[in-house]
C-alpha cells in the first residue's frame, strides 16, 4: 500500500539530471558569480581608496613644497624689513643722482641681487618707495600713479597685514611693455618708527619653478593654483603671459571632475588665506589598477567556475551513469532477466548498491538453477524408489518358499553339525527378513549398525581369519536417523573393492560419534586404496546426473544424503594407495534428529 503523498515529495518527481542541474545553478554557479562580483566591487573600492590616498599624499607634497618656497620668501622679506641700516639708506634724501648711485653701488644693489642669486625660485625682487630721490632702475622704483592703481598695491594698502601673497596681472619691471600674471609676496617695510617714506618689498615667484613641482606628479594629477579670489593662477603645463589670453579665470564650481578633485588650502597663515591647490586625478593609474583588478577578478571567477564545474560534471556523470545503468537492469528484473551489471562499480554507496544488486541477481540465478536441479533430483529419486519398490514386490513373489528353503538347509547343517554354515545361513535369513520388513526410507543409526554387523559376520565367514572388523558407536547417536543402507553400502563397497584383492590381513573400522554441530560416521578399510586420478574422477562424478555405470553405490549414497538433508550433509573420501581408504559422512545434528522425510513407499 502506498503511503500518503506529502507536498514536499514533489522533489522526488523531478528527474535526477534536473536535480543535479538545480544544485549546480543554485548552490555553485550563482554563489560563485555573486562572490566574485562582491570580490570585484570590494577590490575596486580598495583600489580607489588606496589610489585616492596616494593622490592626496601627492597633493600634500606639492602644497608642502610650494609653501616651502613661500615661507622662504616670507623669511627673506622679514630679514629685509628687520635690516635697520638698509631701511635708513632707503629713507635717506639724496641731494643728487651721484649721491644715490654711490649708496646704490655700495649697499642697495647687492642687497637684492644676493637673494636672486641664492634662490632660483625668485623671478624678481625689488622695492617700491615714495622716496622721490630714488632713481628708477634695477630693484628700486618710485611708486607711480600706475603702480598705485595696480592690484597688488590696492591689496597691501587696503588691509592691515604686513605680508601678503597675491596674484595679479601687471607689468614686468624688467620689461615694462610685457603684461604677465604674477604670484608675488608683498611686504610692508615699516618695522621702525619715524620712517619718512612708505616702502613695499615685492618678491615675484618664478612660476616655472612652481610648474616643476606640478610636473613631478603629472603622471597622477593635473594641478590648478587658485588665489584668494578663486581665480586660476597657474595650471599644470600651462602659464598665462599675455593679455590676449583669458587670464586669471574664475574656477568653475560645476566641473564634472569636482567630485574627484582633491582640494588643499596652502596653510593657516594670514598671507595664504583663501589660497588653494586643486589636484585633478589623471585617471590613467586608477584605470590601470581597476583594469588589473578586473582581470584578477575575471581570472579568479573563471578558475572558481571551471574547476568546480569540471569536478561536478565528473561526479554527476559518475553518479548519473551508474544510477541509470542500475535502473535499466532493475527494469529487466521485472521481465525475469537477471543480468549482472558488468562495470567497476566503485566503493561509494552507489557502488555498494550495484554490488548488492549483482549479488542478488547471482543468488536468484543460482536459486533458480538449484530449484531446477532439485526438481530433477526429486524425479530421479522417485524413479529409483519406484525401481526399489518393484524389486521389493518381486522379492515378495514367494518369500515363504525362500524362508522354507533356508530353514531346510539350516536343519541339515545342525543335524550334521556344520556350525559356521549355520551362523551364515541364520544371518542371511535375518538380513533378508530385515530388508523385507523395512518400509521407511530413514532408519535409526542403531538399526543400520545392527544390519551392518550381520553383513560383516557373513564377510567374516568368507575371509575367515584374514578378516576382522571393529565397530565403535557412541550410544548418544543410536537414535539419530539416516537413510537406510547408506552406511552398509559403504561397508559393502570396502569389502568388494578394497579388501578383495588384499593378500594380508583385512580390516574394517566403523564408527559413529557426535561433535557440537554434526553427526559423524566414518568407514575405514586397509584395502588397496584409490589412486589420485581415479579419486579425483570419483569426486567430480558424485554430483553428476549422468549414469556412467561406475561407483553407483557411492553416488547413490551421496545423492540420498543431499536430498534428505537439504544439501547440508558432508561426504568426504580420502585414500592412500595400498594403505587405507576413509569415507566420512557429516550430518547436521538438527537435521539428523528431525530430517526432511519424503513420503515412504510401501
């Protein structure tokens, strides 16, 4: 009766190959792809974060180097402003040009040029003063109306700061017609009280040197230097020199790159307030690292997909092939075709199932063969029993005539005192009466041994003093049941074939005993024995169904034992030529006590 089908049992209705496919897709392919996607995203984030950190370090390095230049310029301006002697010379009123040039040649000229010569980042360094006795030229200029209109002048005079970093578009003092964009440090020279004239130190930075700082990082970043008014003062690989160009551009705050830009202020000092350096990533390095991360992720994904896929294909193919083969052979069993699976089944559970199936089919085939053989043996036994019954009926044609004749001979032997002949005739009469009175196929061991003793007494009369026999029976086995005349046939075989051609003393030993599991009956004679080839032939023909006309008695005993005791009886023949022959019967105790008895024939 089939059990109630559960809703979850729908899985059992799915073919095995689709189950394996679902397992592969849901438990292998999708997780691997998901993990690799997450792996790539994480690597991308790590690469982006690392490169961002490196770019920030680069921007900080440029800011630091640039501020080193600015701070050195501030230090120079502080040194000039703190030089009292220099400032007093600048505040002197010179009566004529000769007096000024004397002071210029002795002090003023070298004061500015020494800094220009020592610091390559200084493009020009000079002083603007309201002292009218100063002559314009070199590093010294009288503040003109144009100068006062300049952006740098307005910035330094409009605030309270003594030092100012500023950018502006102005005239090159060394080449007045040329308009340039300047980045300058402006310093008020007013450290001392009582100074009659206003003086301003102007240090113009060499923008090419600043661009050199940008070029060091050009593989990674593009830089823009912005002043306090958010104007682009300098860009990587680009300078502003002419009024014809759109100089001092306002910074576009809507730049698409603004989210990636790195912005740094130039410091906390008041003279750098509002100044910024913006680094825009080139993208080549980041793109290269991202491409490398993508290739690594793809390689990892391919490896983690191909290797498990190949492994799963091999495993699934192994399972699927053997299961399908087993299923096909099991379908053949339904049509009574018990074919074994001829393949290496393996040592796993399916392999064990295939081995069990092969063992089952082998046992079924053997059982069918045994059943057929058993039927044939039963038919043969029935025929033999029919023949025995016919012989028994024939022997009863006139049994009284046979016994009367034997009694007449027995009377004559007693009258003339032929005692030995009398014993032989008496035993022969008893044997014949016993044969006529046995109706069952199975008799007790005691009955069989009694019958054997009468037969051996007749053989004793035959061989006289050259023959002896020994019977050793365990009393506990006397009631065990064995086929009638099974042991007698062995004893008769020994007398007929073993002892007849022996010239010396002849001896037969018959024993019956029991161990833990079996009844053991042994018949031993010291006759001529059996050579190895013949013994081998006898053993091989005991189970044969072909009647060769030889060793009929032995084969009859063997087949009767196998029939009555379900093929569990043992029958062993051992022989040494010209020494002895031993025949052993082993019957399981449980069968000897309650054997399988066929219906007796009367």
